[in-house]
């Protein structure tokens, strides 16, 4: 929650925190955490829809002190790689 709140209200609205909690509570897809020196610096995930034939990126956020350091890019690239490895995915 701390990293999420550091990105509110610039990137996320306050009411979206409950959406994030619901998403993580009922997680059916991958969510990755970027850790640096034992601290969570960012997170990103992906979802699959329509019998896993298409997917997208979900819930990307990075700790305020790490903005502009490539953490978000690394997380998104990792998600795209994982999506590309899903055998049924035809569209991202």
C-alpha cells in the first residue's frame, strides 16, 4: 500500500486503492514485485482474458524515490515477456 499511496493522486485516484486490494485478493494472474536492498520498489502484473487469447498489463507502480530509474520499464518488459510466453495469447 505504501508504494501505491506514494503515487496517489498523481497517477492513481484514492478510491482505486480498494480496486487494487480486490485485484490482489482475488488474484488469478501474475503480479511481480521489484525488490531492491530488501525494500519493495515497484510492482506490475498482467491479466489474461477470453480463454487466455489476449492479455494486458495491470497495476504498474514504482516507489516515489525510484521514479525515472527504469524500474517501471523493467517491470513492464518482464510482464510483456511473460505474456509472450503464454501459448494461447494472440493479442497483447
